[in-house]
């Protein structure tokens, strides 16, 4: 479990995160959503110990990530948005760097590379951006870590790879792992990320499971206009409308509509979801 | 597996399993994939599949053998038939009736059409 308390961070005079308090539980794949520049990457780098908190604390099962205790580091992986095109084959990269992660599994790396139709014998510097990204995703999953942080992992992936990525996230992750994925491509990760965290300038607007979201909000996909809808967007064949779920009806959560609803009704949403 | 309906994903997973039970593809005591296997197959978060399996367990459609997996109950077909019939009567039929009213289709038209379709598809009429 990762317990974040009153976390604050700023770049010089510019505050990025302020008073962030939330808990990340094991066995979940959290989706971190937020507009450009709200601090998603900053939050990920704080969680993996690349940056030190300016205020508050991060407690990862008793560790402060910034202490960078080697045994702790070998049980976490951070996949950044930008990945390095090393002058070696993917296989050689896995052979040499896999050692840093105690539970690194070479067979799993080869298997996932196969699923992505990525050649492990190819030099990383000769790979396309998408191929390189897939190599790092395969490596990240093969590390078998308890904590996995991914920054925009589906950026640059072609269409078939996105589906393979979703399947791999279920098949190749540990049951006891804490996974946090930041993304703008909510459609790429639909059905995979749950709970959903929405980060706004310096603040967490929402941290809730899809079950909780669909208990409290109702997503209507009909052609009939609803008067007191919190959000309405026209789509081919009707509207997506979001209302409070006062009658405990079931509906499918649409992540884009959710994101926009939360942004238009920040205080209301925070009120509804705070227990 | 395509998720186009407006039902939440965990209910769509239940519907898919219901249909496999009704079609006989999943017979009594046959094993269904683990939460993780099924999640990986259809690209869905394991917790979502877990929620579907919990619902099916509560309904008596599947049962859990600890450490072995989930299996189809002996009377699953009867339970599913009842559940799906209720769902059709309470949710789908009212929608069909609403649409018939909108399009001005009478029950007489409806009866004739279904009767014609039924005799077309029955081999005796050939």
C-alpha cells in the first residue's frame, strides 16, 4: 500500500502539487488522469523516488521512496514517457539490465516481446518509437515488481498493440502489485484502469473505483434530454448525459464524460465522493 | 469481445456467460477460466471479472471450489433462463412496446409478422 499524506512539490517558485492525500492499494490498476501540466509525471517521479517531496510524505509499505533503498528499488519499476534508444539489441539490454530487478524473468520478457511481434534481436537504436516503447513495456512487466508506475504507456503504440497491452496488463502483472498508469488516452485503457484518479492543478478531484462511480453517477446514452444533467455531450445517435444516480440504476462509466463532468463540477464531485 | 452496450462491463460479462450456459456451450460442472485468465482474454481488469463472478455466485449460477476454480452449477441453466426471461419482460419488452407505439405498429401487425417469420423459418412450410 502507498499512503500519500499532504504531499507538496514545486519547481522553484512554481507550485505543482499541494496537499495531496490519497491511498493506493495493492491488487489495483489505478488510472491517473489530468489535463496537461497538472503534475501527473511529477507525481509518478515522486512515487518512484526520483524526486524528493517538498512537503508531506509518501509511505510505501514502510519505505520512503526517496531513500532509494536498493531492495525497495528492485521491487519497483518506472516506465517513463520517453525511452532511451540504447545501442544494443533488446535481448542484450534485458540480459544486462534485468539483473537490477530481483524477480526479473527472461522467459516472460521473450514471451511478451513475441506477443507484441517485436524482435528481441533487433538493435534498440534501429527500432521505431513504437517498437522501442513495446520493448520497454515488455521489460517493465518482466521485472515482476510489486510497484509499477507507467507514464503514458500507450503513446506511440499501433492499433493491435493497444489491445495486446490491455491483455498483458491483466495477464503479466502480479496479483499483489500496486500499479499506477498516467494517461490521456482513456480509450486505450478503458476496462483496464480501475480505480480512476483525476488530478487537477495541485489537487486530487477524484479517487474512486468504477463501482463507486457508477453508484453515484449515472451515464445516460439515450436521445431524450435530461433537464438536470451535470454534463451533456452529443454523440452519433444521441447524447451522453451524466446525472446523479439517485435511483441506483446501473450504467457503463464513460471515462471522457466522467473527466469532463468532474472538471465542470469540482466541488460537487468532491463532496459526493468524500466519505 | 465487444463492449458496445450501455450496461456496465461487469454485467456484460455476466450476460456473455449466461448465453454460453443457455446455448449449452458451458454445461453443468464445467470449469470457467480464472478471473485473471478471463480478464487477460478479453482485456478487462481482473477486479471487474471478479465482480461478475461474485454476482454469478450469489445467483447460484456458478460455484467456487477453493483453490481449484469456478464451475457452472448443476441448475445454472434453469436459473439463467428465469433471470433472462425476467430481464426480457421487465426491460427489453417495454422498450419494444414503446418503439411499436412510436412507429404505429399494432399488436395485430406484430402477430402477423412474427407468424410469417416463424413459418418461413420452419422446415414444414417448405
